């Protein structure tokens, strides 16, 4: 029996990626397979200190002597440019993701083993696999808690535009197993905020993605931080945000800051072309370099729409 490595994008380890890696590794082991989660980067601010204390295990990377014989499952990403260096594409056996851009590529390579759906959280896909494969009642409380937190995080407490009924149903089904009190949700977002204000530069760096847009013939750097209250953050840390994103040396960039408590999204950009895209296609109203719109928009929604321009 070949060992299976479950892993994710190398650039960030957010709540959704981490939960999917941990929970899907458990599902494979419940099926009698030999699986290990490989998390190549320290979990980001969406994985709070409380969550880090939960009982889950992973390795950073496989041993060099194991790599040639490993099969891989990728979660929460389909972009080969983001895969850890230890992943050999020919050894990928499954992909679970909810981002756009590489659906046709992987469906041609893997067929129905490429499970890519545009929904709020990749964790929803993992929970659906537990149900399909008859292990919903055997999931550990730790994995259930991870999926619970991931769905809350990635749907911005179900306020994000890409949230679906599937996300809501998955959350409802996993909640009794996770057994987390309702007040925890607001506490979770506030704890993230406290970390971000204490580690601001690192928090900004932790969630910047360089997205290639073939239709535009260029790449755009998009930073993102979801906060309970984000307007003050953007105003207070505008110089630092600009400095961090300028250092990536891409002329076109913007920083996205959904405000969960107000149901609004704030963006920061210096680039007039990016500003025009955000005004014309997402209804942002700009005052100088800061734009505002009365709805929550996540980076993956921007990417999906910009790819169609």
C-alpha cells in the first residue's frame, strides 16, 4: 500500500486549508489507508492560538527517501504554481478545491477525482466526503471542530457572497459533533483581530497571493485580511500595507479587507487600472486610495470575476 500525503498551497496555511488537510487525512486513515498531513507553512492568523491547542498532528514535509513513492491529495488549491516542491504532479491522485482557474486542467487529468466546486468553504467538500463514504459518525471531535471553524472562517460567518446552502448544511451537520458554544464565533474573529494588531506586518504577509490573469496578460498581487472591524485597520495601517505590497514588485496590487460586523468590504490600491476594475465591476466607491462597498467580497470572488473580464 502506497503512503498518501495530504497537503495544500505552500504560500499560506489558513483555517480552511489546515482543516481540510487534517480532516481528509483522518478520513483516509479511517478507510484503512496510510495517510499523513503535510503542512509546509506555519498556520496563519485565521488559525488562532486556541485552535492550535486542539489535538491534531501534521508533518512539515515528507522524508526525502519517501517522496518518490508518495501519492498526493491537494486540498484548497488547484494552482500548480502554489504546490509544495515535494509534490510530484504525476503522483497527484485527488484534488479538492473551491477556487477557479484550473478546473479544466485537473478534470482532464483526474476526471471525477478532481472535486472542484465554487462554494464558500473547501471544508464543506471534505465533510461531504465523510458522508458519501460512510464515516460521518466516526469523525473525531477534533476534525469536526476544525471543519466547523473553517466553514465559519471562509464564509465570513455565512455573510460572504459565495456561501451556498451546501456550506450551511455542512455546518449544521458538523456542529453537534464539534460541540462548540455559539458565542465562540464572535470570539474567534475577535481573537484573530487581537493577533493581527500585535503582529501586523506578518499578518499582512501571511495572506498575499499572486494571481495570474491570462485574460489581462499579467499578474495581480492581492492581499487579504478579514476582520470584525476592518475600516479602522485599513486607515491606521495604510502606509504599512502599501509598503508590504510594494515590496512584491508587482505594479498592480490591492488589499482586501472585509468587515464582518458591518457587512462591508474595504479595499486599498494605488493603481488606477485596478481601481477602475473595482469601480466598474464591483461597485466600489473610492475616496483617494480606499474603496468601500456595502457587501462582503472575498478574494476568490474577485478572482472569479476578473478572470471573466
